């Protein structure tokens, strides 16, 4: 599991469960914070970091504006009505403490998740370039994975700067991303991917069905992968890689 910089739970707490983690980080204007994130990741046994390089700006997000997502501290009438329809969730919230962005709240004096996330998002360095990747490489001895690559030339540059791997994605599915079905996982493997990451499916499953919902989504994906493999006559993952892109016409 990749732990987002903006995770509500600090990486130390998640790591204490024994789960295998990768830490997703940004290069921030204040390099001391980035350095601290690296030290924390190493300190809790994390061996790989994912550095996201495609978030130079926070664009206009019309749905967030329409839904009042940026102003949760001042709920609108429709949000209040929505909350009123979920008494069990509200009761759970009342029993706990006010949520903070636990992974990064130490780097901001703001209170409340939105203000804390905004402060750190404003710290993301828009001038990020390959020298910064080289700087990261010097400051991190574990695996370095660059996320947000869309062009072969950029992949080569990332590897030249010392990356051990790249994640082909465009941060938020504005053009592509979108692994949603097992068949897409098999396609990615046939095209040479060593792994496939999912961003939204688990979040949708969590919203719809809580923790069991996430389990069900992962089970469904696994079942779909097995089904596609069986229908395509592929016995194991290695067979997908061996078949390569030539097998894709079968879909
Ligand atoms: C609500 C939301 C929050 C995200 N937060 C982060 C983040 O903190 N760090 C990051 O590198 N990418 C973040 N992303 C981007 C995802 O990691 C992923 O690249 C993107 O959603 C595309 O993959 P998908 O089609 O599987 O969702 C976020 C995406 C969404 C929708």
C-alpha cells in the first residue's frame, strides 16, 4: 500500500500494523520537511518511496467547488441534510477526536483537515526538475519510484536521474489512468508493467461498503484477473509477460 503524504493516519501508525508500505512523498519548497518525511519513512522500516512529479499546481476542481468540498468547516444546508441522514457515522465521529491530517499536521500550525492539507499542498515545489530527483536519490538509499510519468522520454530521464521504477499515471485520471477491471490489469502486465496501482477503486469501495467493501473490491479484481487469464489460456503471471503485447488482440 502506498501511504499518501496527505494520509489522515501517520505512516508510523500504519507501519505499526506490520503492513508492507511505500511512502508517497512530494518534493516540498522547504526541503527540510521532505528530508524529515524521508527520515520518518526509513525510521518505520519503509524500503520504497514514491515521489509524485505531476502536481506542479492544484487545478480548478469544479466538482469540489460544487460540492463545497473545500469548505467543510462551514457546511452548507445540503451538506447538513446529508449528514443528518447518516446518524451512525455522526455518532462515530462524535465519539472520536477532530480529524487532522495526521501524516503532516506537524508541519503546519493550521487546524482542521482542509487547512492543513492546503498549507502543505502550497508547499509542493512547482519548479521540480531532474536535479531535484538527483537530490532525492542522494538522500534516499531505498527504492525510488517516480509517479506521474506519461512520456517515454520522461521515463528515460527519471531512470537517468536514479529512479528504480516509474508509475505511469497522470494524477487523477484527467486523461488516462483508470485501472478498473481485471482485464486492464492483464493488459498492463502484457505491456510490460511489473505492478499495477489503483487510486480510486478502493476509495469508492470504502465509501460504499467500509472495510468489507474494500475487501470485496480487491476480491472482485482478483477474480476478474483469474477469469481473463483462464479465458485467454494463460496459466500464471509469467505467461502474461511472455505472451506480451501480441496477445492483446485476444481481448
Ligand atoms: C481523492 C484523490 C486523492 C489523491 N491523492 C493523491 C496523493 O495524495 N498523492 C498522489 O501521489 N496521488 C494522489 N492521487 C492520484 C492517484 O494516486 C492516482 O494517480 C489517480 O487517481 C489515477 O489513478 P486511478 O485511475 O486508479 O484513480 C489522488 C487521487 C484522488 C482521486
